C-alpha cells in the first residue's frame, strides 16, 4: 500500500496568486469554480485599463491580459499582421488574437514543474504582471490605430520600435 500523500499543487498555485494579491493590496475577484481569478489594472494607453485573468492549473499559471476593445471584422487581417509583427522577438509572453471575434490579449505562462513542482513565487508573478503591462503600454496605442484603420501595421510597429 502506498502511503505517500499527494500534494494539491492546484491549491498551491492559487495560494501563491492570492499571496501576490494580498502583498500588493490588489483589488481582485477571487478564484472561481473554473480556477480563474481576475484584477483590473490601469495602463497608459488610449483604452485606459486591462483585466488580467489568472488561470491556475496543477503545473502552471497562465496570465491573460485582456484588452477592452475588439477589432472590427474589416480590420482583423491588419490587426493579425500587427500582432505577428509585435510578437517577433518578444522574449516573455506574446499577443494573442481571435480572428472570430477580434479579441486581443497578451499571454504569459509560468510553468511550475511536474516531478519537482514549485509554486510560483511573488517575484515571478510580479515579473509576469509587470512585463505584460509594459507590453500592453508599449504596443497599445499603435494597436488602437491599426484597429481603427488609421495606420498600416508595418508603420505602426516601426513607430513603436523607433521609440526604443
């Protein structure tokens, strides 16, 4: 008979996120039955805020930074091009785009391991949040211009990268 106690790694991941929220005094929605918590952050972009959804799993946490605008159908191919150009060379995370409804988000995953599981630390979660917010702020206004047909994707990316 095996007397080993199996760790509840899902609960450890969720506890790590709750500790992050508590330590930073983040107003948030707690984890729901689908193991998703959320918090809204202000960003320096025309749309003003993003909602981060923290998806907890037994071996990882995935952060989705949801932009509160959807691309109109007639602009989706240009927004898709913009997203691909923006993602090229990103080291941590990347933009996601749903061609079906025009939804845009930024995604970062933190893998916690299987055999040698370690829940994410405060520093790892904070790093993911900061990087995601920085990328939203870096590309956000250019994305809006592409969404509204004001600029071509290649020009929008060139303008963003010229600021570096």
